[in-house]
């Protein structure tokens, strides 16, 4: 590839809207070109990285026994109504109408289409297990697209779907995908960690995310240095923290005036007790029905946990009117005597002397015994609090640590969720009708591209691992007027390309300094400089991007030397 033909343009300055290093560098290196917020085109070099990651994914999916297919991006909403998900996806799903006024969606994911595909083709147990996958463009109407390819409206995903006769077989299919994911991310040069995760709108009962640790990551990950437990903050559990108020007070339950106290801290100050001893009461609407949630004063409710517990679709904080009717005004909400169901976090399980809102503006109730008070009816105790750094590991009790991560893959055990709703059955050995067990497995391919750049860069630019580098070799032609230089460049280029290496010849009429800077910015694995002066000195200068190691090599030996460096890096 000759630079002069690529329209490739690098930028000296960071684009204004780029917040994280990988987005800045991808834009500056000219790998992406912005159309508008959340929509990016790939340049000739950008698309090469994308294709290389796709190819690694493809090879490992094939190796794991999955078969490649290609579904349509456009899907009828009727399939989503069949699975019961039409409402759950909300505004994040692009909907449109065809000329016959049928509602269609631009697929954000393909569980329904995959299930329909299988039920069309499969009727016997002999055809299972089966895993299909595709690499395709997905669409999501993001509220706030940002971070370049990390969160955009159109992106490339690999999605796979497994179908098995039994739950045990489904576990085997899940493990094959899990192992394939570890191989994929390793080959991409990524340090990715599997963590237990929430299943969200996809559903199912068990899932792992593959996380690339990075300070810019949008997800919190709790991990245990002692036993290697790791989970997304939306999912992480903890051992209940010790309770300093497990003994009932000698004093009776009492309503106390707390004028102007609307937050937990204000109420605690008014009552002269620690914040942790004031119960935080919240009212939510779960599919439109009000429920109350109690957590410790210094804890936060983890909404995904509540959603999971209630098995609801829509979950939102109740409006002031609903809250006031059900449990009192904001700032004085409390569980005493309410008629809506109350769910309490395990962290309150020993709480026998706490303060709660009185359900009346300006008042709290002190010395409430949550465990035994006949006026407090707890519908269910559950793990509902957001786990934070320092909480105790659910497996071994050691203090958990918090890290940030970028989700690049997600694997789910779906069970019968889709196959049952969509009435997909097969006949087993005894001619009995059986509903297959399903799993689904996603990799954000375009997001993985950027995650690689997020994890592999230095002050000069991106340092692509050779396996996914947009050009493995940057061949800088410094003196275009010298016939010897032009001939040496052509010779090295043709030998490298014959050996299958990607070469970018910088044949622009630019100063050497600019060519050096751009090669580093783009992150070509090896930089080869061919100039009149280097030829006089006896060869070409070969420099490894990752280490800066430089050597002068005779033209005839250069291709073999370069190929050796690519193989080792
Ligand atoms: Zn542990």
C-alpha cells in the first residue's frame, strides 16, 4: 500500500470530543473518520485492523466447532413480540416501518432470529448440538454516544448461539465458547479477564463478561486478590458487613423530630447516630407497581440486583406523588406500616436498633427493630446493595478491590428463555418433544479494536501487536530523487508482500521527521527507513516500534530480518 493513494491524514492535535486515549489516537492516526457523533467510517488502515480481529475471531469460532452464518440486520418486530422482548429494549432499539406499515427493527442483537433459524431447520435431536455465529453490524440508539468505537450507534459484533438437548450439554457448549474467548483476546494482544456478570435485557441465569482492565473503563469490577473471585459491580456479592446495632435498644421505638433533615447524613446528625445506623428507604416502580427497598445508610442500592430479584422489565425510581402516597415524602420515607412490598438488603439482617423515616415530613423513628417490629413487614431479604472496595469477598472474606474495565465479550447461559417463548422443540430418542437449551455469546469486534489501542500505546502513539497491526511494516522512502533509494524500497516492499506482510510505503513528499512521527502514531510494528545516507552507511535502518531498538541492515538481508521481528512480536 502506498501512502500517496490512501488519502490517509494524521492529526497533530487531539479531536475536541475525544475523551479517552484510544479514541484520541485512533482519530489522530487517521484510522477512523467521524461522520457524526456515534458514527465512524474506517479508513484503509482502520478497516485492516477490524478485518484482522474479525479473522482471529472467525478462526477461533471455527476451531470451537461453531458454524458461520449471516442473518439479516433488519428484523420484523413480530419476532420480538414472540419472545416478549419488544418492550424491554425500549428506546435503545431502532424501529422503522416498511412501505406496508409493518414495524421492523435494526437488530441490536439476534437471539430471536437465531432461534427462528434453528426452528426452521431442526426437528430432531440428531441435529443437536449446534452452534452458529455471525459477524455483523449491529445498531443501538445510544442516549450518549461517546468514546469513539466504545459506545456508538452502529458497530460490528460477533454473536454466536448454541442449542443443546440438555442443560449438561449446554454447559459444555458454554465452556467451549468461554475457552475460545480466552484464546481470541490473547491472540489480539489483550489482557482480558472473565468476571461474573449481570444478564440484563438478554436474560438467562448465568453469564461472564470478558473485561479489559483500563482506568477509562465504564464498568466497575470487584475482584478478590486472595481467591481470584471477580464480578461486575452490577453483579458482585459480598459477605454481610459486621453490624454495630444488632442488640435491641433498651429504649422503646420513638418518633423524633428531625426538621429539615432530608438525607441520611442529615438525619444521622439530627439523631446523633452514625449514618450507617439510619436505614435508606427507596420507592421504585417495577413494571409500574410500587415497591420499597431498604439498604444500610452508607450503602447504595444496586438496581440490576433489584431488577433480577423482581424479574421485572421496567424499573425506575417512583415519582414524588407515588412515593408520598405509598410511604411518605422524600427525605422521610420509611417502612413502618406501609402496604407496598418491602425488600431489604442482607446488610440489615442483624439490624435491631436503627432509625427509619417516619413517613411524615420532618420526622424519623429511632430505635426501630427491623427484625422483630410487627409493623415492619419484610417481603424478602436479599442481596441488594452495590458492593464497593473494602467489602468482604463472598467466597473467602478477604477485602475486595475495585478496578475499571471495558467489556469486550459476554457469554450467557440462557436456558429455555427464547426456545420456550418461541416454541422451538425437537423430538428426542423416544419421540418425545423437548425444548432445546440455549446459550448466546457476543464479542464487540469494533470495540475490541479500540480496546487494543487503549491497552497498547505510549506517548508517541499506538503500539499495535503485530497480529492486528494495520501495517506491520512502515517503509519510509526518504529521498525519492535517488534511484538507489527507490529501487531498494521497491525490492524490500515486493519481498515482504510476497511473504504475506502488510507494508505501508510512505512515499509522500514530506520531511523525515514527519514520516517518523506518523509511523509511530499509527503504530506500525516495524519501521524501515531507506535514505541516501543510510544506503551510504551500508543499508537500511530497521526499528522495532515497541522497544525502539534500531539496527542497520544491508538491503539484501532486510526482508528476512523484518519477517523475523514480526514473527517474534
Ligand atoms: Zn476471595
